C-alpha cells in the first residue's frame, strides 16, 4: 500500500467533522432477542476535510495536496484535533500517560497504544503513526530516555529497548499521534460561487490499516 509520510495541513483539518465508526452485524431472533457480532477488532475513522475550508486559498492548498496524493492512491497522516494525544486535551504529555505493556525480561520491542476506558471495559488502540519528537517512555515508574534507553520508529509505532525491561515492569508512554488515512474519493467538485455563498466542498477521508 502506498503511503506518504506527510501530514494533511493541520489548520485545515482543525475544522473537519468526523470520528470513529464500528461495523456491527445485528440479527433479531424470532423471540425478539438479538445476536450481535463484529468482524472488526478496531474502529475506523472517517472525516470530511471540506468542513475545514475557510478561504479560496485553503481550497487551492487542499487541491494541491489531493493531486500530490493522486486521489485515493496514496495514504497520508491526519491530525484528529479531538483525539491526537495520550493525555487529556487540557493536560501536557507525560511518560506515564498510557500503559502499553509489562516487561518479561526478554522482549525488547513494543507497540505504542492508547487505552480507552469506560467502566470496567477498556479498548486498546494500536498507534502506528506517533509524531516525531513527542514520545516519552517510562519503565517501572521511572522515565526512560530516547537514544539512551530506547528508540522509536515513527513509521510503525514500534519502540525498541536496548535492554529488555524487567519482568513485571510496567512500560508506559505519552505522545502525540496522527491517523493514517487516504482520500475516499477520486474527484473533488468545487465552485467559487457556491463557496462564497457558504457552501463547502465534500472531501471524504477514511482511515487505512498500516
């Protein structure tokens, strides 16, 4: 799958509309009860980039980005302003934000993730596109330092330790991240007259698996 490690202009995605979607198969039985199942282990996010357009210059910038990605052909990074870091929106990133794994004394490579908890249920979302220079890690409650204790691959979200974390040691992380997406259309229709009248183009964007 083609993917360009470039972010859609963050000032344009700021006004976008979108979020996660799930796929659930619901079967209603003869007795009125339901059976529900899902083929997806992870949610998929959709956005409308057109909602972020504020001027004709924005549309020109968006079209240039669309052409460089050749429509749906190449994926790219997207900043979801409603969910782009491991801490609360009003807080600063810290190395204890998210529990990503426990050490076993042997494993040295771990996947970054973000945990979504409600009640007793937690959904673990793998993060494949962390933002460069924002990652912080901790082991056993103590901060570990990049280039000394660990390295991160911002293309995959994999963290590699030089020395395996000890057995039972909590490995925690804090970071900003992007969503890997692509345009969900091969055509964009724009009208200067319509835009000046308050109408914005429809530019669907959908998350891709990487």
